[in-house]
C-alpha cells in the first residue's frame, strides 16, 4: 500500500464516520481533495470490499428518511444525482403502495392546509396545496387524490 492510498483511505473513513456516502459522492470528495484518480478508485474498491459504502443501503435509508417530507419524484431525482441506479430505484419505489404515498401526502398537505385555510378562498387554497405538493415531488394524479382527501376530512 502506498502512502497516498493510506492518506486517501483515512480521508474517506473520516468522512464516512460522519456521513454515509454513495460511490459517486465519495469519488468526487476524494478527487476534490486532490487524490490521484487511480488511488481514488483503489480506495473505492477497498470501501466496497469492506462494505463501508453500499449504494443500495444508502438508497433505502435515504428513501425511508425522506419519504415523510418529500414525494417520490423529488427523492428519485435526488438519488439519481447521487449516482444511484435508475432500475434499482424504480424497484425500491414500487415496494411503496399508493395508499402509503397518499397517507404521507395527506399529512404534508394537512399541515399546509391548516396554515392557509383562513387566509384564502377555496379555489386559491386548492391551487396553493397543489403547488405545494408538486414542489414536494408528488405527481399530478397523486396530488389531486391527496387534496381531495384533505377536503373530505375538513
């Protein structure tokens, strides 16, 4: 093992001690720290071998953590930007039922509704709720179903 490899490995482990990272993020981090690309690849192989980085584990954790705040589309594109596999992500999201997505979306939408219900007329409230859900990463059809459920409750 070269001295540069040991230094790069220690940099990577120090970062992983604080945050979980994907392969792409780790490679970018090492290259930003002026590590030789070949050494960075060797460090990535080492980290994968000892399961210090695992993109699939990262994706599952990220989805579980962010699903209560954001919709599927936003989480999906965030993970794509982090270098994760498109097909794997589709498979992970297919495990989540529409009922679960609607239930989570209703909670998000209800919070927003409680804040704006007395400030605007009904049409404007629906529009604001719709924009809020779209901004959170929900698709059109799901956002419409969620808003309808919020209105049924109130």
